[in-house]
């Protein structure tokens, strides 16, 4: 596997990230990025139980920001489908590039 394949994967990830940035509300993106930054900076010297609880709360808020609070709505369904297709493409690409097992 050459550097071209690795660069291609990063370009794919960057493109999908740009699509998500376009689809999602700018206010939600800024809020989630700010929370992630604060969480990352607060990792130093924290008890592991507090760290796990903080990470779980961040994941819940990020999930609600990405998919919305109404988990059975059409908007949530469409965003979930887009994320699933993206994950499938990345998985197949990685398996193909690295020739992993019987992918």
C-alpha cells in the first residue's frame, strides 16, 4: 500500500466532513466543537470515573446535536443513513487497501 492510498482515505474523510458541516446547523457545530475542546483540555489530572462520566455525557450531547432530539424523525433517519453509507464506504475502502482478512 502506498502513500497515495493513505492520502486518498484522508481526502475521503475530509470530503465527508465537509458534507456534514454543510448539512448540520452552524450553531450546533460550533457548540459541539467548543465542548470537545473544553473536554480535551480538561483531561489532565482527572479521576478516571469523572473522565468516563464526562465522556459519556459529551457523547450523548453530540449524538443529540448530530441526529436531533427526536430520534424517530425523518431528519434523524436521513442523517443516520448518510452516516451508515459513509461508514460502509470507509470500511470497504480500508479493507480493500489493507487487504484485511475476508472483508
